C-alpha cells in the first residue's frame, strides 16, 4: 500500500515537472521573441532615420510654441498701443 502511494506521488511529481517544463519553454519563447522584436525595431528605426525625424519634429513643435507665445505678447502690446491713437482725427478709446 505504501509503495502504491509513493508511485502515485512520483507520477504526480513527474506530471507537475512536465507541465512546469512546458510553461518554462513557452515563457522562454515569448521572451526571446520580445527581445528579437525590440532589436529589429531599433534597427529599422535607425536605418530609416525615424528617431532623428521624431526629434526634429519635436524641436520644430517646441520652437513654434515659443514663436506663438512671443507673437501673442507682441500682438497684445500692439493692440494696447493702438487703443490710444487717433484714427481719422477721432480719438479712440
């Protein structure tokens, strides 16, 4: 009776190890695939200069925002100055 119990436990342990081995194999395949994807992605981005393009677009956007801010303040100053000048001899308020 004891030997039968040990055989059953042994079979269960072997089944568990086999299932764990299959899960480990799947995790390994997914990990290697992910790393391969990242490496290939970086090579493609480097080859087609996508990273440089993104950096240039971000710099252009930043400069346009700065230009828009300075233009807004200049426009506000001009409109404030025009408020007190004459138009056709009639003072404006």
